[in-house]
C-alpha cells in the first residue's frame, strides 16, 4: 500500500511524545494512531503538541498544589487523633485533620507541619560524644519554631501559625523577616511569614484536645461552633443572631453529635440537621 509522505513521520512524532509523557496507554494508543484517517491523525498530533505545551504549566501547578499534604509521612482524618513516638524520645500528638513529615538527619530533627495541629514533647537527642547536637525544629509555611527543651503546641490557622508553650521555651523565626521571638512557658503567640505578634498568656486548656476534650470558658457560641466543626465532617454553621451567646463546659470530642444534642438544654438554640453533614445552630 502506498503511504502518503509525512504520515509515518507524524505518527512517529506522536508516538515519541507519548513515550516521553505516557499520555496514551500503549494498548490503546497504537491502534488509534495506526487506524485513524489522515484528518483525525492530524488532529491527534495537534492535541499531543498542545499537551506538550500544557505539561510545564501543569507541573508548576503540581508543585504548588498541596501534594505534600497528600503524601505526608503521618496524617489524621477529620475527627481523628494520633500519637507518635520518635526515635529520639520525642512524643507527638496529632490533632484532627493534621498532616506532617518527620525528617531526622545528622544535622537536625525536623517536623514539617503541612496542616492541622501537633502537640510536641521533645526528647533528649541520643548521640555519641563526638556527634554534634541536632536542634529540633517544627516548620510551617510561615516559618520555623526551634524547641529549647520543651512541651508546646503548633497550629496552622489559614495564613498564620499559632504556638503555645507549656514547658521550657521555643524560638520563632518567620520565613520572610529578620525578627525572631523567644516564647517562655505560659506564653503563646501567632506569626505570619512577615511578622511576629507579641506574646500573651497561654490558654491553659489549649492542649486538652490531646485528652479528647474541648474546654470552653465563657466562649462565644460562634467560636465554639468553629472549633467543634474541626472534629466532624461536613458543615456546622452558627446563626449570627446567637453567635455571641456564651458557653462553658468540657465537651467530649469523640461524640460531637452528643455535644450538639446537649446545647438546647443550656442555651436558647435549636440544632437543625438538614443532613448528617449539614447542621445549623439557630435561635430557639
């Protein structure tokens, strides 16, 4: 059979593109490329060329997407908590919807917190006398926290990181600022990539989630609903008309439905379930 000049070259070029990027499965790609008409073949080649043009942009998007969160060393689902013991004696408590990586090498001990919240109780670094001391760091998108022999909580909140120190001290280093701040036990602060806030007294119940408790002391109901929503899938909203009502108590995080069911007993509110995953707090 006589073959039109350039047809084989076009098919070979398309196959070379496919071999490089794996765009079409072999069992499907060869029959398609070998049997389509000339016009269809030209359209297929153009489509592959467009894909070649699109690939670099897609790769950039991949690098900037939360891929590291999806492939984290350790993660918890919504409503789940997890405990970890590291080989230096450090104990980690991962709160709901948390993802982190652990990287220990000869120079440092590093926790990369991609999302969520972690309670860190640092251990003494076991090493030989001739080995250098390895500092302990927790890194977020906003910067780094260096542990100075301590027990502390790190939480990612949108564009800021919040640190609460319960024992020892930590040093905070924002990613894009020269300023640094040492926080002592009994203090907390938030920082962005550009700035560090002044320390303020720590929330004495800020780590009670590690014991499965949400402790509220005259907490606005709107804020309480936001915190409780972190531990249940779906949507939990609070009507602005009742958002300033105050609530106090210790609430079990392992049964958020029970917590919601008890609210009308103490506050003038209704709990409205549209579905299991769409709940609203409304005025009674």
